[in-house]
C-alpha cells in the first residue's frame, strides 16, 4: 500500500549545532520517503515562515531539564489550529534519565493549547556541550547511530505510532525547578566577560540566536536576552569570552562537533560499557545499548 505524502515543517532551536544536525537528518530521511519538508530555525521566537504545513516536528536542546525560552515563545506565537499531528524531539547530552525525563512536558502542553496534537515524543542524545565532556569515541558513536535513530522515529511517525511518556512527580518537580535557569541565563549573558584578545570581528554578534550582542566601538556589548546557548563562547576565534559566574559549565576543551563528524564512519570497535561507566553517562549508555 502506498504511503500518504505530507508537508512537514521541521522547526528547531540550536545553540551549538547538535540539534541542527538532528533536524537536517530528519529532513533528509523524510525527503527520501517522498514527503515535502521545510526547515525553520527558531531564534528569538518570532515566526519567519508562513505557517502552511500538514505535520509539525519540533526539536530543541534540553536546557536545565526543559526547552529554551524562545521555543516557548515560538509556540505561543503559533496560530490556533485544529489537531495538526505533531512530534516533539528533545536533544540532550544526558539522555532520557532523571532529571531530564520531564523536559518535553511544558513544550507539549503549550503545543496542545494551540491545537497541535502531539502523538509522538522522544529524546535524541548528542555529544554534551556543557559541564562534562563525553569521551570522543562515545561522541563519535552518538553521531554514527543518529541516522538509524532518526529512521526509527520517522518510520513510527509515518505509520501513526503513538508514543507519549508519563514522567513521575519527582521528574516533573525537577523540571519545574529548572525553569529558574531562564532568568539566570539572561543575567549571566548580560555580564559575559570580553578579554583583551577580542579583535572586534563581530562573529559573536552576527551569530547570536537571541540577538543579545551588539557591537559598540568594535567591542561586543551584551543585552538582557541571552539563552545561555554557549555558541558565542565556543565559536569566538580568539577565545575571548568567559562567563563571570558559572564558567565551569563551558567545556575547557571546547566543543567541536563538525571536526568530530569528519572522523566518521567509525572503524574501531568501541567498548560502550567501559567508556560510559558511572551515573553521569548512564543515559548515554542506555541510549547506545538499546540499538
Ligand atoms: C545551559 C545549558 C543547559 C543544559 N542542560 C542540560 C540538561 O538539563 N540535561 C542534559 O542532558 N543536557 C543539558 N545540556 C546539554 C545540551 O542539551 C546538549 O549538549 C545538546 O546537544 C545541545 O544542543 P545544541 O548543540 O543544538 O545547542 C545543557 C546545555 C546548556 C548549554
Ligand atoms: S567573536 Fe570573539 S573576537 Fe570576534 S568580536 Fe566577538 S568576542 Fe571579539
Ligand atoms: S549571548 Fe552567547 S550564549 Fe547568549 S544567546 Fe547569544 S550566543 Fe548564546
């Protein structure tokens, strides 16, 4: 039986590029199956494309057990619709374990208020961009397994499989508490420190998804809209930017997704159990072993 073809809108927010890779992989997979797909980047939350599609897939990186603020704003700006089939994908460094388990709840609730019927939700794991770096062989594995993880999601969504999670109260409370990260992000982003190596190139200002950086006398000036996505901190060619408080969340070795991708495909066998020992990587281990 021939599968029905749809126009999919894939809307995604990304800080350091991980969610963009997932969104593009989804678009390629849908196109291979003959569907029409349009990608939309969520930045400040304002809609930049006309809202004409049959199905919506929304993707966001997990920030403090939730979605970034602009994802909520993007949803709040949607027109009311009548039951558009929707898929919500969170992308995290930690996986579907406590305290991430309730990270899609607020997003889904908001979508449902606008008339979007969320029938499917899932977590994709990508190399983490904050606090603890994942060992390179494991990061490579995460990139390597992405196409098969995405194929599974697209197959389920195409065949109308329903997948909704029911996080317990404990996870939900934690997720609620995580919302405090949003005002904290705005505050930390207001006071990002620029050291003397800054050459005034303006790259940080041009690429900030939150429009948080303006150039004044060849120096970046930070406003009050930061999402703490870390893009400017990792991508500054001079490494001139630092958080005044909480700089431990920025990986000392930097974040190099594109360089890692060039090392694919994996040739050597990876001992997943050995390299993901311990509680911090338990969600990554679970994700890779459930293949
Ligand atoms: C401010 C901030 C908060 C984060 N919070 C979480 C979290 O609560 N759980 C988690 O597993 N990963 C967390 N991460 C890691 C990201 O979700 C992960 O690296 C994701 O792949 C980043 O996607 P991006 O490259 O599209 O921005 C956080 C990252 C940042 C910058
Ligand atoms: S990207 Fe770095 S060097 Fe360029 S203006 Fe921004 S802080 Fe300065
Ligand atoms: S100021 Fe930097 S960390 Fe904040 S949203 Fe812009 S790019 Fe991201």
